[in-house]
């Protein structure tokens, strides 16, 4: 069988199995998740032996230490995978919820019921723990999943899948709901992205290059985010102490993640009193600050920010700062340079707080809180399979509910149309 | 400017204008819709003069009468366009609705607020009334829209746009929220489908060939349905009189539309008593019935249904009939041959009604009602911009709410992350 035919057959199997899973009861899905967790713990020696093959190849290929670290199935990583599956088992099942229902003049009762999306295609790099995490979330939401990880993790991914399949074999959930594509070249991705009859949604996770490749080649809708250029706007009426605490947290608590702060916007009325001590506090925390002309007038010695800085997702201890004329200019800046990820306003003014929430259409918009809360777990969505800045059914952190859609249901009593 | 650059510039303008529209108040949007309606009525002579250019070209090119009929902007069609815009003005505005809100243990208040999708790309054929209908629905939901109609309707589409622009010029809504692509070759579609930065969603309306072309070439998510192979399953416990009335309505009330019945499934316990009079009633209504082997045993003289018939969307007075062993086989048949559009069960049995609703994941699933109710207007969604069998934020008939998504909003009081 050609690679193309083999991948198509795999996706067809997943689709068939997903139909059984879609109507499997919550208790049985949870039992499956707990057996999967137990299997990962029990099969740790096997997982680590297979992982070792990937690690040896990685060392031979001279992969950087950070990548080797992400690739390693340590005791802790395996325990986290197992614990994650048990957590997902404890979440409420989104499938079958009737989100609303209304009566028509002819007495038809029309409603919307939450259902699985069907089959999810995950395309990702390095981390083999994604294999178990994604499988668990997809399974709980009633979806089949076809996983295409990177070549550097192929033995680990196949080993994880084998353990999950052994666990599923003890349940009413068909093992084929989780499949790993055994091919790791780009052509395998291209083939997968053509299978619009069998795969409902593609979620790529990785570098911008991988994600752009997926978007350009997919016939299937793709949920993705390229980057997180998050903004905090400090309004003229902000509580400056609160603003400083939030800016430091948003920039420094974990600078390498997508919900970290990248550009600080400061109201020009607030700037003279707020900006000098704020910059000093940032510099004490090791942050390099790059400022617009007005900020450099207020805080001498700052590096000049260029157009490039407004677009930058630094993912490190660098921050761009711009003084703006007010709310309108702040929103214009966000619309021009933002990435639809997360923005916050710091203010004591009721009207401007509401206006910012209403007018900024990024996927997460907040008042008086750190952008670091833009996270499925922190927001109470349960877990998170990814973050979407694609404006579809899931926009923002995507948890179990983001892995479902709704169908219409209609209760009639013999109605026909005139 | 090259065609490519011109289409990209047009989409950029629509995106910019859509940002203003996204925060325009409901009253002003409704005033714009009413002025658009008034403009269409007042400019009827201009619209019909431009339409005549398309009609003359159509006649010269020998277009079939049905197509010329769809192309004609008669007095009635123009009045329907105007009336449609006034109806949309009367619908509730979906934008800004907070669909839920919950409190986190750290007192963050997290919610989901309905927002416009942004910019919609419509790709369609012949009917110039779609230009006004789509513009109205997109405007009400706060979206910009870039419209690419067929070459046969280009003068009519540009004329409608001109009238809408003149109306919008009297309002706070930027006229650029509605734009018609002035190029009608396929290359113009291909260029449009690359503009993922400026267009959020593509809705193609037309033949399967056009839709497949769009899916294969789009970097932007596409909401579509290829066809409607709708099923009615008559259960052993059905009220036969009700079942007969519903089958006749679903098949014959308007056979050329996507929610018309195409395959009738009959429980084998019901078949001997139900099928012969049902087929007789269908034949009296002018329907050609094609049956499986079992049905032909019960009703001699039926044409034999082949594998092709189970896949067929006849869109005419032909019906495929199959006797099935029960609910499981009916659902298997629907999963194998269905199009995720609309399916109904006719039964008096409580348990099987609920099971059918739960287990069939087509976009509309009904009990004891005609499939012809699968329609945005009939279901109370207001109007309908299309029907989606793509499992995304809109699955099934797509009205104003289907033209929106939700962002997360967070009310904090200075929270930072540990």
C-alpha cells in the first residue's frame, strides 16, 4: 500500500471508531482514561526503552539540549501524562449537553445539543507527551484523533500509542480512536491535510513555519495561533501600584510563553508619574525596555523602539513601551500590531473598562488582571488542547468544549410544511 | 495595480471598515439596513438598466431559461431584496451578548461575549439578490463582506453594491464594509482564498464543482455543504398516518431543495403494513420509487435501487426506499450514505426517539416532523445565509448567530499569577 493509501485508510479507521466513541457513555470513557493512565505507569520501562532510541538518534543528529529535554520521557513526564489523563477523567463530559431550546409557533421544539467534532488531526513537533494529552482530551470529548508527531519522537509516539491501545482493548472504546501516523516526512502531512471527508479539524502545534505550511496545504479547517503579541494598556485612571504588579507579572513570571506581555501601552496623562518607576522596576527584574519617542523623553537612556518592536513576540525579557493619546489610540495600536491573542486594560474607570472589553476583539480581553491568566486551566475550561486565534467555534484557549460543536435537535408531533 | 494586488487591497479596506462596524450600535446598523432597502426601491430603474446588460449578454451566450430567470431583477425580486433587509433590521442583534459567565476561585469573573467573525468572503453564482441578502445579514452581525459573484451577474452585482454604498454614505457605517470583487474569472477566487490575514471565513454557494474548487484552494476556513441526502426512518412503532403525511411532505412539497427527502428507511416490522400504501401514495403524487430487494418483495414492480441510489441527491420526484432491521441498521445506513444534513425518525416510542436524537450526529436531527423544517427561518434563527455541514461554530442552518463567534472577557481586581 502506498503511503497515501495507508494514511487515508488510517483516517478512515479513526472515523469509523469515532462514531462508536461519539455515543459511548461518560462512565466508560472515564474508565478508559483511567486505564490509559494506569497503562502508562505500568509500561514505564517499555516507554523509556523506546524513548531511548529517539534520544540516541537525537544525540547522534546533534539536536540542541532544549529539544532533547522536550523529547525525554523522564519518570516525572510519564507521571504527568498519567496524572493528566486522570484529571481529564474527572472533568464534566461536554457531549450531550443541550445548550438551549425554544418553541416555535407551530409547537416544534428546537434545540442545540453539544456533539463531538468527529475526528481531530493533530500535527506537532518533539514532545511525545502531547500524544497522550491530546488523545485524552479528544477521547473525553468523544473525538477520534489522528496524531502526526515529528520524526525525532516517532519511537516514543508509537510506544505511547501502543500502551494506550492496550488499555482501550479492555474497554468498549475502539482502540482505533487514537492513531499515530507512522510516517514523519512532510509529504505525510500533505496527504493528511487532503482527507476532508474523514478529518473534521486540524490543530497544528509548533513553530510558525510548520503552522503556515499546514494552513497553506489544508483542505480541512485549521485552528491555530501564529503568535501572542499581548498588550497591557495602563489608563490615566489606573491604580499605579496594581498596574506595576500586573506588568511585572505579565512580563517576567514566564516570559517564554504566548500569553506573556510584549508591548506596554501607557496613557499620556499617566506616563510622567507612572513610567519612570515602572521602567526602573522592569530593569530591576532584568527586563530590557525599548521605548517610543515620548517614553524616551520621560525615561532617558531607553533603547529606541522601531516598527519591528511593535510586531515583536520577544518570548524573552524584552518589552516595548509606547505612550498613547488615550483609549482610541491604544485600541488602534492593538488592531494594527496585535495578534488577536490577549489584551488587558488597567483602570479604575468603569466606562473605559467596559469600552475596552467591548471594543477589543482579541480572543481574551481583560480588565485589571495579568495576561498570564489567558490559559484554559486558569480560566476554568478544564485542560487546554491549544489556543485559537482563528475566529471559529473556538477562539481563545480551547478546552473540552472547544473540541465539540452543536447539532440542532427538533421534537415534533407530526408537523409538515405548508 | 495587478488583479492580485487590487483584490488584496479591497479585502484590506473591508477589514479596516469591519473594525468600525464591529462596534457600531444596533440602532445605527438598523438605520443603515432600512436606508439600504429604501435605496434599492428608489434605484429600481438603475438596477434594472444594469441588469438588462447582464440579461442581454446571457441571451447572447445562450444561457438556459432557468439561469436567466435566476438572473433577472424583476420588480418582485427587488422588492424582496428590500423587504429582506427590513426584516433583518427587525431581528435582534447578536453582537455583545454575554452567553455565559463564571467566577474562578481567585475571584476572576470569566465570560464569553458574542462578537462578529470579522470579514466574510462569499463566493456565489448567478442570483444578484444574494449580493443584497448577504450584505444585510453580514452587516447586522457586524461583519464586513467581500462578495465575488459570477461573471453572468457582474453588472447587476456592481449596481446593487453602488446603491448600498450610497445608502451607507448617509450613516456611521463605512461604505467599504460591503465590496464586490470586480473580477469574475476563477483566478480572482484563487487570489481571494489566499487572504487569510484579512478574511476570516469563506462561504461558497453554488454547484458542487465550485464548492470543491473553493475547498481545495482556500487557506481560509470554508463553511459549506456539498449536498443534502436527507433520510426519514419509519420505526416499527410509527403512527403510519403521520409517517405517510410527513414522507409525502418531505419528498414532494419542494423536491428541488437540499432539505427534501431522498431516502426512506422502513423498519422491517413496519414494512409489510406500511410500505404498500405508502408507495401507492407516493406514486399518486408522481414520485418514482426505487426499492431494495425487500421492498420489492412487498411492492412488486418497483425499480431496483442500486448502491448509487443510496448516495443520490435526486432533487426531483424520485425516492429510494430501503427496509432495515431496526434502529441500528437505520443509523448505520445514515452514517454510511448520509451527508450530515437532516434526518428524521417517525416513532411513538419514547426510548427510540431519544436514542435517534442522541446517536445521529447530522446537523439537524428530528422526531416526527418533516425534513423540510431544516431551514433557518422555519427554525427561528431569523434569516439564513447558508447551511453548514462543516462541523465548526455553525453546523446546520446558519443565521445571524452563525455569523458570530465569542471572545473571552475577564473582570479582575488586580490578580497576578503565582
